[in-house]
């Protein structure tokens, strides 16, 4: 904060990071205050507050978090996240207290059902259904049953459920790699084109915090935390990244200690535990062998080295 705008946390009216959840985009930093229920967006260059809203309200972000949809008294209002400018306002259908807008679809919900409209006409009514999140990139609606024991992915364009499963202990729906994959409840990764499960993380789900990849990477980079268990039941402590092979799903082919994050170009950032961050690419085994061969191509061993390292052939 000091590097960005000569700002401290106290300048933003927060005493500490306790009870805060902080996220950022290219334009703003969002802060969710679970202690007082006051959420806010801050300009990422100046750290001045540009927008605030109540945690008790029903709200949903779109995929890239450029839009925020908040249900108020009988109305659903869409705001531009970067500065809080109002973009759209629609009336909530009678009997519904929350909603979202995805392309041409108007989605309204309550504690037991979801109503979907398009072009002013009712498209579908989903019973025993509670809105969880949305994807405007792929026109998807994520919802759960009332008991939150089953999760569903509903395609708005196809008008049907395309994927479902038993809900995990910790709820999440995270789309990554430009929406090509879905991490659900920290337990499994699904391909959003085929809706097949491509990676099972159920055995380590308590410590999983996120998964990343790119089209070029041959791995799923799974961010895992090991150490003490927090009050929420999630682990906290040392960050590690496990590299799972895409070709052989479930096979761990590498471990990265002190993991920080995966950059947009697919390279990994790690911390040395002291004062330095390092950024480096991830290679396939064939690339590593090629680079090694290129590196040693002009090197020859002396007779003494051959004897020392027990090299008896060319």
C-alpha cells in the first residue's frame, strides 16, 4: 500500500487485517470487512474509497469483477466496480430478494427457488435452488439446493444442468484459465467444455486454496497450505504448490516450496523466506532434457573426472 500510494491500512480506516478479505484487480482493491459488515472498493492508484456497500446485502460479481450486482429494496442495481458508477437498474420480481444479470438473462432468487427471464419472457423456474454465483463469460449459473448438500452448474443457453455433485465442506466456485476450468469446493477440477472431472483433490481439500494453469502449461498448479488449522477449519501456514500432470491426472510431478502465486504468463513466483521474490517458468520433462543437453554439449570429462564419477562409457 505504501509503494502504490503512500497509504497505510489505518489510512483506509482499518486497524488490522483481522476479519478482512482483500482482493484486487487492475483498477481497484476490494475489502470485505466481516467484523462490521462494511465492504468497500479503493482506487488502486490512490487508495481512495470509491464505493461501499453493506455485507448484509445480496451481491454478485461477474467473472472479471468489473461489475457488481447488488439487490436492494425491490431493485437489482449493477455498478461498475472500479468507481461505483451505476450501469443498470431492474425491478426484482415479486417474491424474490436477490438476483444477477448475465448477458440477456435476468436471474431472480430467494431462499428456495430461482426464476430466469430472457427478453421479458420466463425461461425457467428452478425449485429447491439457491443462487451461488454466475459466469457471464460462459453464461452459467451456479446454484445449490436448500440444504447445501448438492451443487449444480446450469447452462443458461442450453437451459439445463450440465454438471452437478455432492457439496464439499468448504464452498467455492472458481473459474480459472479464462473460464476453461472450474475448481469446485476445493475438492475437484472440471473441464468446462466437456464437464468431465479432470483432477480430484478431495484427499487434501482442507489445505487447498486455489488452482491455476494456462493453455501452454502441462500442469495444474495447486496452491496448498500446510500447518495450523484456523477457526474456519482451513489450514494456515507454509505455502506449497503441487504440480499435477494434465496428461496423467492425479500424478504429482513436482513440488514448489514457498509458493506465492502463478503469474498471467504461467510463470511461478516464490519467496525465499527472507527478503526476495523469484519468478521462473515451468518446463516439461522433455524441455528440461533438451536444455540440459544444450548446456553440456561442448563439455568433455577429464580422465580424473571419469574415475571420480564412475563414468566408464562415452
